[in-house]
C-alpha cells in the first residue's frame, strides 16, 4: 500500500459509534453547499476545497488531491485521486459541530474524518 494511503487509512480508523457523539447531521445539499462554499476543509497535512461545480481540489501531504462529488439521497458522494492512488466512489454521512465537518464513509457505517472549515 502507498505510504499516503496507509497514513490516511490510519487517520480514519475510528469506530462508527464514537463518530456521531456531539455532531448534528447535515441533511440537505443546500445546507452543505452553504457550509463549504468559498471555504477550505483542513486537517493535519490535508487542505481541500469542495467546489460548487462538483469538483474536489487540494493537497494532501504534499500531493495533489482531486476528485468529483455530488449530493445523493442525503449523502456526500465522492471519488478522490491523490498521487498515483485513489479512493473509489463512496457516499458519506456528513455531520457538523461548529466549524468541524465529520465525513463518515459507507453512508455513516464506516470510518470517519474530521475536517475544519476555514
């Protein structure tokens, strides 16, 4: 496995039950767009933008990150490419606590990543 992918997987390895503790769901695309429009999503080593046209751009641990996204049936569905690796299409539950968005893979049943809105 590529070093970046190993690091990203390790950073996301948290149980789904703990993932929902103090966060409220983002239920619709309009609300999601209002949160991310013109803002950056950041965490250690990662800075991303979720663009209105359906693209994801940014950098992760020195590598370019890109992808596509759509809102489908209450979930943020996306693909990601980084370096010569990628992450397949996955629909994620989005939760919010202040300026932190939590993305939980597999429609809220998988691992999660917290990203700060800047």
